[in-house]
C-alpha cells in the first residue's frame, strides 16, 4: 500500500451541501448571528480582518435582501453568518 505525504484538495458537491445544510452549521450560524451587529463585526469574527470595500458593499446588499425576505434583522444576520462560515476563505488555509 502506497502512502502520500500530501493529500490533494478536493471538495465535492455533496460535501459542500452537507456542510451548508447541516444542523451543526445551522446552530453555529445562529450563534454567530447573536454575536454580530453588522457586516464589519461578522468579518472580524469569521476572518479576523475588515471587509474590502467591494466585500462590504456586496455583503450589505445581501443583508438588505435577506431582511426584505425574512422581515427580521436576526434572520438576515444568520444568513450572512452561514454564508461566511461556508466560504472558501473560512474553510481552507492558503
């Protein structure tokens, strides 16, 4: 049996969908939504950095759409948290 020192990075659709829709991720998104008040706070909590101007604009637009969809600030923050926790930047170390 051959061994490999390094595993190639691979992600399949079922892996991503399982993570996105898991009860664990749902719980973690809800917990993060409780701690954050705005997009900048979310970026700091998840990535330990401020969002770029482009990221800030896109995230604020996303949160606005979610507020309209759910008519609830907390639900909108939860969707933002879920998105950030499922991002490549959060999941993979370069």
